[in-house]
C-alpha cells in the first residue's frame, strides 16, 4: 500500500475532531515508518555516496525508491 493510500485510509476512517491527537500520532507513525524504510533502502543500495557528492538529488532518490518498492 502506498504512503498516500495509508494516510487517506486512516484519515477517512478517523475523521472526528475528538480523535485529532490520536490521528496525529498514528499518521506520524506511518510517516516515520516510511522515512526509516527509505533510509534503509538508500543505505542498502549504497546511494548515499551519490547523494553526498551531488550526483543525484534527494527527490530523484525518492522517486527511485517509490518505483522500486511499488509505491
């Protein structure tokens, strides 16, 4: 499931204001999981050197990650 689908699904299921703090915590958890997965992928593919030396942009890496993971 893509990040957008996860966020949309969660937001649609929990749209009441009284659940705002819970929603924020759960959405933060989803975003954190995505960030960790992306970071692990960059390390696994040894792409941090390309990023460090300006051979590739972070936005390009993100697109590659999403394509590779089917997101």
